[in-house]
């Protein structure tokens, strides 16, 4: 969701963080694809429901999502990348919590 908010709601802000968020989403997508039986359609449906991918900007660009983007965008991109790499370091079926 944070990548979606940044890309659509603040496209000109924090370019380095935006690039790292795109790489992070790609890493997570690759992990799910490589370690699950989810179809591309199921992944897209999950992203729509959980990450608000494709949601109207009036809904997406207000409230907690924008605050979360701002907070993460101010984080060191290397720290973000390192934490995601640790999450996906082991093969196995992906599990979903409140933040992934």
C-alpha cells in the first residue's frame, strides 16, 4: 500500500525512497510467485483488497496511508531493503500479517 500511495499521491516526493519501494514490492512479488501456488489473478486481487492497488485517489490519498508513506520515505532506503531481504531470506509459503 505504501508504494501505491507514494506513486499515486506523492509522485514527485522522495524519489530515492520511491525507487526503493518499487524494488521492495518487486522482491515481495517475486517471493510470492516463487513460493506459492497463487495465480497472477489471485495476487492482483490480494493487492487490490489489501494494498488498495487501483483504489480511487480520493480514497487512497488521505488518512493513514499518506502518513505511512511519509514515515517510510524518511527511513534510510538501505534499512528498508535490509529488513525486506530478511523477511524473504528463507523459502517457504508466504504468510500474511497486518503489514504484508
